[in-house]
């Protein structure tokens, strides 16, 4: 029985009877967890196990946003706090090899935290390129302000996750750093020229086009499509993501319940799939909306199924690591950033 083309959130720290029945019937391709789903290690592991058992499809991935800084769903006292992307950028500018090592090591440690819970996909790395005057929704989450630095650190973080048995999700394709609004709340509009975007924002994603999973930005780029955000723009997905950048991985839209998108949840789901997203991401855990998304989600077949299978095949057994020694090394690297 094939999975269907959406990722579902959950309402709380334990699976409800209604959610269990929904997961069994709807068969989402994956699950995503948020802070409302997380209390302690035993509870998260139990929630993951119960949810996967309800879905009943082998290899169902479980996702989380664990970047560090402002965006980490698992944190103290049960898990370590990790720095925001900008911290790696600062170290990179002082000492490039140490910066790359720290980005790899931070992601490798995050992967160890996640794998212990049954979580095997992290919505990291960002290749967003912030600019002066943009909304702070990206801000210090970014690895730097130049395409080369951002791409290098993002690649190191992605490899750290893969070495830890966790799949990375490249976001927010083709760039959210220039956005003039927080897409959680409203629709950003970017008016930069095609030439400027290709030389900066889009350029940061080019070296990362081989990553297995990607997430779109809810941003309008008027040089390509004056009306529709990337997630629902066939032009942006065809010409920029699949075209200029050359990304051939499994592509999800950012959360379909965010304020940047308009229309009903069902209409948003249909529009993103019609534009070329391989599946719909729905995060808020509201069961009525989850049902609307599921109603619009076909079974994964054809090219989306191929890309999904290629992505899942990139999962591998974690490489050997002495976690205690790795954490000491990581702490030492972060200290050199401010020494």
C-alpha cells in the first residue's frame, strides 16, 4: 500500500484515538514534530513508535526542525542547545577549516540526538542569504552573507546529518533571506532583478542541488512570477528550482498552513501540487485541516515516487563516533569563535 503525498503534524505529546485512526486511513508519507509534541526522551520515542505503528508503512520518515539558535524543537534540559547558523559563519571567517568542522560536528551531534528518538529527517541546512533591511525571520539562522560561505557551511552540515543517519532538508529554495516579511504571518514580495537573484540568492543553492530533500519558500519573486509565491508557482519551480538551480530531489512546500498562502487549506494543497511540489507539508496538528490536506493528497506514484525513493535510499547507518569526545571538541570550537 503506497503512502500519500503529504507530511502530517500531530496535536500533542501523545497520539489521540482520532489521530491514530486518521494516520491508519490517510497514510501520510511522513510525520513532523514540534515543541508541542516534545516533553522528554522516553515520551518522544513512544510518540514516534505509536505514530509509525498507526501508519503501518515501512520506512515512513519522521521530521523535525532542529537547526539551533531560535529554531530547535528539542532543547534543554533533555537535549543540548546548539548555536544558530551565524555562529558557524563567524568561526568560518576566522578559520575556514574550523568553521567547516564545527558545522559538520554540530549536525553530526544533532543527528545522534534525533536518531536515538527514531527521528530520521532534519529540516536543515538553510542556504538562505540575508540582506540588509530584510525581515529578521532568517537573520542569524543563516550561515553568512555570501553564496560561497553559505553553500560551504550548508554542505558541511548536510554531510554531518547524513553521517549520523539523518536526511537533510535543503531550505528555503530558492531563498528566503531577502524576504521583506515573515511568511509565517504574511506574503513576502521580492523585487530584485533576475540577474541579481541568480548571482546571489539562487547561487547559494547551486552547489547543494544534489541533496535528497528540499523545501520551498513562500516568497513572491516578481522577476519570474509577479503574483504567486514559489510554493504555488509552476514558473518558479520549473524555471528556477528544477531549471536554473537543477535540484532534482524530493520537493515539499513549506507549511501549507502559514499566513503567506491564501485560500482554504484544500485549495493551497491543490495549488502547490499543481505547481510541481512533490508533496504537501502540514504542520499545525489541527485534525480538521489534516483531513482536508489528506483529501487532496494522491498516492505517491511516477516521478514524485521516484524522487521519494531516491531520497530515502540516501539514509545510511551512522558513522562511528565517540559522542563525549565529539561534544568536547564542538564546545572547544565554539569557544574559539569568541576568543
